[in-house]
C-alpha cells in the first residue's frame, strides 16, 4: 500500500501488471477461494486501474476496463471482482453487475 500512496510512483512501475494478474490467479488456486488476504490487498492496489472511479469516469470507461480485464485474464478478473465489494459501496457493485448484464 505504500506504493499506492507515494506520489509519482505507480504499482506497475515496480511490478508488471501481468505478474500481479498471475499472482491473483495463483492465490485463488492455492487457497481455493478468490477471497483471501493476498487477493484483497492486490485488489486494493489495482482498483483504480481496473475499476476507476471519480467524477470524470463514466460507466462506459468502467465497462471497457472490466471487459478488457475479463478478456485478458479471466482467472485474475474473477479474483479481482470477487473482492471488489470490500472496497466499493453496494450501489457501485450493483452498477457493475447491471452493466455486465
């Protein structure tokens, strides 16, 4: 989390995104559950990249990133989105579900 709060340094400057995605997948397999401590922390780290929020972010932006993540690495996406509710309000999670339907 220190990297996330350090101005000018992004997590993907330290560890490539494909390595983090692989870690999400492997942790899910190891624990036989996508909702584990490591995956929760990785979800927090990657939240703004795969589910950005804010006044300038549209639902279309969120949907594009969600679909891209699912298409790129389905296993990692399952782990990420399984933990999403830990960091978002219920209405935001419901919005994701509705967008994907």
